[in-house]
């Protein structure tokens, strides 16, 4: 484990089974807020099918967010997979997550990445150089992070996690340390990240 992975004083990570847990990201001493949620069966079905059909696939978008609705259109991400079962349910979930993220944080420009991974994307402990990032895993092992004592914790598939980065005002040197999980032989991981670009 690198020196970067040393425990950080005066930081908290909160995990709960309620959507309102995510609002705790605004607390000065909280650098991770995660909502433990369950994915519907159609969403899980699509995630498994996409992962099986599209190893190594990925797409990304940078989108302007409508000021009056805090909404943006994510449908271009998955047009190639409209034939897979559960497509509409999965796209609706992506859209809801993105809209909730934008509404909560007042996002004006959104960065979206959706990827099928066959190996750890970021295997080293690190902090992000963004104000805040949302990470959610739809299938496969989920993100690992270090709590205030330096103990390794991990999210589960379906969880929505907001991770403060180094560019959150007042959070310099206190970004949450995390990494991509190691994947078992043959395991595939479908992950979405959302970045607050402006």
C-alpha cells in the first residue's frame, strides 16, 4: 500500500440505505456519502447482457445540463444495445441517477462514462482531482475505499457513491482514497461515473 493510503484525520465516510444519505456530502468533514440501493431485475438483466456481449466496450459524453430542469439526455450512450432485454429500464435508471446528481449539486456541465471492464481500471489507491465524482457499479465487484482509520471498505453493485475530490472547496488533501477492485478470472464489471465539470 502506498504512502497515499495513510489514514486521513478529520474525515468521515457515511453509508446508508436512504437516498438522503447522499446529501451528507455537503458536510465539511464527510468525503464519501453512499446510498446502498437494490437494482431492479430488468436493470440487472441488461447489465449482465451488456457485459457479456460487449467486453471492453465504453462510451463517454460531456453534456450541458438544462438550467430549468437540471436534466440532460443520456440515450446516445446505449443505442447499440437497444435489442438487449431490460434496455429501457437500464436507460431509465442511468437517466434518473444523472438527473439526481445534477439536481443535488447544481451541475451545469456533466461528464459521463459507462464502461465494461475486464481488469481493474485504477488499481492503485488514489484521490480524484475533481470536485466530486459519482461512482456506481451495475455488475461485478465494486469500488474499494479507505475509511478514516485506514481500513479497506467496499461498495456493492447498485450502490451510488459520491466521492469528494481535491477540487472540492475546502477539501484539499482530504479527498477520499479509493481504487478499482481486482477482478476474478472471467469477471466483468459495468461501471458508470459522473463528473461535475461546471
